């Protein structure tokens, strides 16, 4: 069990800018939900690449310190704030919290939470709130995916990448996954990838970039990719843009390898779109649309078409180690932190 008592709770705080080693486990007073908020007794918190960036002050949102990272959680409602309808203490929920998830309790806007169906375990539910919601928003809302589309997924064995493989395959697309090891290749094939490219790292010169474009076209045909899903950036971006089909959609999801520079003549010549994907901004601006996407994900899960892959689980005291796994690009699928002690 968590070992807390009374109104105290444990939380893993960022007290200064730095890597996962700078996080400090503290005991603080349990938060009180404000108007429109719920208080969740957290069971599990999904770890995402923004958790790496936010503690290093490299994310687009910089909360004042001290704060706990962790943006997607599942658990049980402990209390509700004024004006909250549709929830009650004891409800099993998952929520998008943006920050604060690495703690025994977190308060969040009720609009960012969903009650959980009985067949959806909490850790998997937490993953749907941000990781899978990001990939669904990207492919469906921004990419306008259709059955038969040829979809290239960069960084396909990571959290959002593997989610994108599953979702694209479930929606009838042909998926080409790019990964960096045979072990990761096995994972993306199991998730539904029809084609896999195992590369030896980021293209660093014109020859290696041209070779990567050639491999994509060899797998998908000369017409190229209808959709590219890119959470990686860096030197992978331009070769993937060069492999786009006419009227293709290039989805900018993240920059694990750095922010790329792409010549603007390429989208002009290909008639393709470069489309930004910011799921957190979408959820805040369109909570009804966000909720509709979550219901679609819950339905896909209930139908057996999504099976989120958790590769490692950590206790709260080792939450920094969980973030380090993502920083070092060692994760396959999802990393989860459990508030109750695990091995």
C-alpha cells in the first residue's frame, strides 16, 4: 500500500530544472478539489515523453515549481468539487491531468475525466487518456484516415507510436512501421504493422536520407505514403516527406530527435499537408470532441481491437527511473507508475 495516512500524500516533485534524477519524493497535504474539479486517488500514472521535457523546461507548457510530472492517470474518485455532475466518490475513472499524476492524489477538471467500463483495467485506461488519445486525434481528426490508406509511423515502438500502429491497423490502414531493433520490430508486427523497416539510426547525410526514402517507397509502392505519423522529427522528417503521396498528410506529433528543417518546396510539389498535432490543446478547446474520441477508443478496446502494451511498471519511489527509460529511448510501448508498491 502507499503508506500515507490522514490528509498526507506522497508526490514526486520537480523542484529544480533537470533530469529524472532531480525529482524528489515528498509528503504533502492532499489537494482539495475546486469548482468543476474531482479529486482522484491515483492507482496508475502513464509516463509520456512530455514528462521528460517538462522537468527540463523544454516543453511548451512550463508550470511553476514545485510540481509533479505525470499527465494521464487512473484511479478512484475521492471527492468532488462544487458544480460537478455525473461523478461521485467511489467511481472508477481515468483522466487527463497534464501534470500532477505522480502522486497519491491529484485534482483535475471533471471535463478531462471519464468513468471506466468494467472491462477496462485502470493501467490500460490511463494510457487511453493521452497516449492513445494523441494517436487517435492525429490519425482521425488531423489525418482523416480512411481504410486502405498507407500509413508510415516513425518511432513506431514507443508509446504513441505503438498506439498509432494499433489504431491505424484497426481502422483498416496499411501500416509501415520504422523501428531501431529486431525486438521492436516484433512488437510492431504484433500490433498490426504490415511492413517494418529496421533502421540503424537517424539519417545523418544525403545518402542515408535518400536510402530511407527509397525503403519507404519500396515497401509502399511508388505513390508513397498517404499519412506519415511523426513523433520523432530530426533527420527522419525530410526523407519521410519525400516519400509522401499526392494529397498526403504529414502529422507533426513530437520531436524526440529534435526539431527538423524541411524545405517548403517539398509539400508544394507533392500537394501534401504538414499538420500540427497538439492533443492537449485540442482537449482543452474541445472537451466534447475529446470525450467522443475517448468513447471511440473505449469501444475499440471492448471489441478487442486495441490491446495496450505495458513493457515496464515502477513504484512511485522509482518514478524518475520510469522517466529515464523514455529519455533514453529504451521503452517498447508504455511505461506505467503504480502508486501501490510493485516489484
